[in-house]
C-alpha cells in the first residue's frame, strides 16, 4: 500500500488524534476511510448493505396493496 504525506496544523492533528482515540480508531484509519469514500471505493460492509437494499427493493413480497391481518401472518401450515 503506498504512503501519503500531508501537512496539517499541529492543533488540528492533536484534536483529530484525541477524537479518533475517543472513537476507538486512528487518524490514519479515519483518513483512509474518507479517501476511499471520496474516491468511490466501497468497503465490504457498504457493499453488503447495498446488496441487501437492492434485494429488498426487488422483493416481490412487499408489492401490491394487500394488507395482512395478524391471524393470517401467524397462521400455521
């Protein structure tokens, strides 16, 4: 993985480190996630969520206007 060097104000970096520490992460991880998002790269978790939403929208079970009663929903076969 290539390295990236940036110049950041010392106070901004100090605050970023404290915030990252409070969130259980690192400034490096935060910047990596931001750059990947900015570049349009999706994480595995984001891909999984997108797949789930796509499947949900394509599902035939939620289409139509039929309203199910409680008894119908819990009917045993």
